[in-house]
């Protein structure tokens, strides 16, 4: 019997690892309107449930931006944007 890892936020995925998008959240309730707009933008870019993603690289210094491959496209996300995306690591 194999255990399935629990979902993590995309910003915690190690470089070179892959996963599948589980959900995109709007963040905390304090900035719900801006968070909903950001979540919608991320989904428009292709971060939709079921989509395969891969963490390509982290920038230096501080690990920003994150280079993420989604389908055939590559995007640079800030850590707080990546934290809104829950993934199932492979």
C-alpha cells in the first residue's frame, strides 16, 4: 500500500518537482476582492484543477520569482501568488 502525499502550496514545492493543481484560493478574508481577482487571473493563466505543473527554478536572492511550467507555458510567480495554489505533489 502506498501513501498519497497531502496537498501543499505551490510555493513549498521543491525545484525540479512536479504536481497537479488541486485548487486556487483567494487568500485571506481581509483582501477578498483583490484576492478573488488574483485567483481568477491565475486560473486564466492555466492554474486550474487537474493541470500538471513543474517547479523549474527559484530566483536569487530570496527565492523569488518562481519559474513554473504549466502545460506548454512558463510563468514567473511571486511567492505570495504561488501560495494561493494548492497542489498534489507527485
